[in-house]
C-alpha cells in the first residue's frame, strides 16, 4: 500500500521525444508536487498543485507541464526532451495545513523516476 | 542560489557512536527546518523537524539543534546503527504556502 507511487521507475529515451511520468497518492493529501534532483544532487521544486490549481510554478521550461485529473494524481508531461532533462524526478504530496499551524507540512515523496535522455 | 547548504558530502561513523550531520542556511526568514532520510532507489522520508521558536527537538535517537544566530542546524543520531546508513537532507521553509529549500545531502555510513 505505497503512499506515493510514481511510474515508471526508469525512463530512457531519445532527444526530441515526448514522455510522461505518472504519480498517484493514497494519503488523502490535497497538495501534490514535482521535484527534480539533478546531477549535482540539488533537489528543486518544479510544480505544486492544490485542488487542481497550480500554486507554485518555478522557472521551468514550458516543455514541462503538470496535469492533475483529480486530487490523487499529478502527472508530468515533458515535450521535446533535451539532454539536460536527464535527472531523477520525485513526486510528493502533503496534507492540508492544520488549523493554527503556521508552517508548511512535511512532504511525502515517491521513489523517484530516473530519466535518461540520450 | 543555494540557500541551504550541507558542506559534508559524506560521513562515516562506528556503530554505537554519535553521528552529527550539519546544515547551514543563508535566509534569515526561514522559520521551519526538517531533516529527511533517503535510502538508495527510494524517495526521501521525513525524519524530524524544528521550528524557529525552539533550539532543540528530540525524537528517540534523533535530536535536531537549531542555532538561529549562526544560521546553523545539526542532526544528532545517538547511538548510530547500521540501518541509519543513508543520505540525509536538510530542508527549510518560511511561513506557509512556500516551497521547501533542500540541501544537497550528506551520505552517512555507519560501520558495524
């Protein structure tokens, strides 16, 4: 009963292709995220979705587009893949902020998708 | 613009001894700090957190210390166990509705 699951685990593809990574969470969380960990191990946020609304959109290329069909899913579509897109992509979710709690709730991560663009 | 830094990429400790992992940050507006643990081929899992109104938070063998004046936090693991061998990330955020900023991780190896 994996809490945050993402598929595929590994993805090898050629430059110029279009690919998707799927993510599902069964925790009942209302916010989901995509993070990218590059070769230097920097873990940076790409997107977050809350109730089907994009609330954070960092400066990522518009070739990347998140799609959320419902609260439990946040898929990542990547068009025209480039060599520099090679990285590990992590999906994550977090619960609704508790009343009176003034900090961001912790993230629950999936196991990552290692994308290799050749 | 790396606002959270972990300057030690790796650390080796004997089983039973104390492990101390360090983290520095540059943004004085950060008010919430977390440590995550990551095993190979898995995602990071939340370990322990501390808010800026505290200087220490303890959970079993894990204690996080926060020194706001030095913009420094540390994670102490006592006693260290082989199962603690993993990569540890620190993260920070400010307020709510904002992103977490992560360090680049420290790989801890606990030697039996």
